[in-house]
């Protein structure tokens, strides 16, 4: 789907939410749900930042690190990809305090989701770095660059373009996983939905609004990543055409 | 910190709960595999349905599974259909991953060479026979690894069923933890169970992939 039609669908979704907000059956739910959505966005954004950092660190450690760092990174990726996000959140939330480390639920949420998605992202970053043609590395060697310079100036910028579409999918996964934080007492969109549902039993209007709000948020991610991809690949395509 | 007697005490309870988790995984994936195929075939066979189906698939794929579980669990009763928690959870898992699987099938069906369709038309095969005997047998085997990955992903999502109080592994671990205020052992055992099962199944998928590559993609 083109970026235009995505923007159109987003506009349509927002319009439907706005229209429903004017109907009496839906109106009372909109404000509390939007309050929850703000927390969802906060967790998602911070989680994404942590995920990208962890992914780059783990990928570089796996590819170029000395063996202790490499094994640590491989262990991190395998453990966080091999178990469920919910198990990880519960482990951070219930087990860590027994070792004397009590974290705020918000910290647990960002940490758990960021580490979880970061592990998947590490494989994306690793794949993208390996996909950079070998000749680029050889050229940096010929130019007498250090490995750090080569990574920073030559390899990572080229790997970046290939990473954007899979990262878009991962960001959407992370956004969807934020619904799990409602189970560790955070009042995000999913929590508000359940709370309103329990007090009013108006299931259909509440969950329709919630689904539309999540849809709007993930459309924003898809559109943003498409635009980023478009921008980032501009120079690359031209360079290859010449 | 870690108490072995307690670990051995809760192990049988968790093992029984693990069976529920596996049952939910298999039932959920059964629904997903069938539903995905039906959606993918409908999308190709009836052009008028292509747009609505892709809209539904996108909606399911871009909203959280947890919300969908709640939705099914709480909405169905208001239409007079009362599902127990396990059925609602399995159905939600099946629907969510059915949407993902339909994309996999679609890629597979579109990957079958056009000439196969033309040859079937030349041989005067009916569309149904073409699908059943020519297209599906060629389209499905290369998809097995991708479907396997979704099976593992679905398996890792089953703890979400604890949110509607299905007595699967996570819910059992939480109950054990709240009874004794010892969360370390049950939670860690649950984590280990998922880790071992996921690692084992990814190894299995890689083996299947190798075998299939040898047999079908020469």
C-alpha cells in the first residue's frame, strides 16, 4: 500500500474516532481512554529507544566483540527471544524485588518491552550489517580507517536503510506489547479499557474505540517508517544509479 | 534465595499446567492454519472480497492480542454466545495468528508459477481441482518453516490467556506465587520452560527446512 492510501486510512480512522466521540454511547469513554493512550505512547516511545540501543549494542558485540561480550550478547538475544514478553515482565516485576531490587512498574514496562524487542532487533541489525558488501570493508582498510571508524562512517549508515522496514514491524510489535503492561498495574489504554468495561459493562463501544486507537497509533508508525525509508534510500539509490 | 524442596513441590503442578499451555497452542494453531488458508484462498479466488479481507487482516495484525482476547471474552456473551475462558482464548489466538498465516499462504500461493495455472486450464481442470491437486501441493511445503515460526510465536503468546484466568502455565505460576509469596521459583521455571521449548522447536524447524529444501527446491 502506498503512503498516500495509508495517510487516507489514518485520516479515516481518526475521523471515525472523532465521530464516535460525539455520540452519547461513546462520548463518556473517550477522555479516560485517551488518558490511557498517553501512557501507552510514553511506554512505546521509551521502549523503542531502549530497543534500538540494545539491538545495536548486541549486534556489534555478537559480530565484533571479544568472546565474553559475544557470549553475553548471544545469551541475551536467545533468552529474550526464547521466552514470552509477559513472562519477562512478570519476572522483572515479581522476582527482582526478592533479590532486593524493586523497580517502579513504569521502569519495568520500559525495561521489559525494550529488552524483549531489542533482542529481536539485534538479529535485524546483525543481518543488515552482514548485508553490506565486503568491498566496503576492504575499501575502509585501504583507506587506513580503524574498525570503529569504518563501522560508524561507512558500514552502519549503509546498513541503516535495509533495517528500516523490519524495524517498522518491530515497533508495531512493541506498541502491541504495551497492552501487557496493564497486567503489571500500569493504567495504560488496555487497563483503562478493562476498568471501564468492568464498571459499565458497555463492552462493544469501549473495545471498538480501543481497537481504533491502537490502529491509529500503528498506522502512525507505519507511515513514519515509510517516510523515513523514502528519505533514507534517496541518496543510496542515486549513488547506485550513477 | 532458591529453594529446591519448594521447586520439587511445585513442579508437578506446573507440569499439569504446561499441558494446558500446549493444548491451547495446538488448538490455536490448528484454527490459525485453517483460517489463514481460507482467507488467502478467498482473497485470490473472489476479487470482490480481496479489499475487505485485507482490511480485516490489517486490523487484526495492528491491534494487540490482549485486547482481542478481552474483546472475544466479553463481547460474545452480549450476543448470547457464552464461551468459557479457554475457548475464547484459543479462538483469539487462532484469529490473531490466522491473520498472520494468511499473509504467509498468500505469498506461497502467489509464488506458484503462472504456467501451472495455464497448464491446468489447458488440461481442462476445474478451478477446484487446480487448487486442490496442482497449486496447494506446490505452495504449502516451502511455507512450513514460516508457519513453524508462527507456531513458536503463538506458543510464546499463550501466557496472555492468564489475563482471562485460563489456568495455563503463567496463571498457575502466579497463583503459586501469591499463595506462598515466593515468586522466584515458579516464574523462573516458567521462563525456563518457554526457553527450552522455543530453542528445541527452532532447531526442529531448521531441520524440517533443510529436509524440505532437499526434497522440493532442487
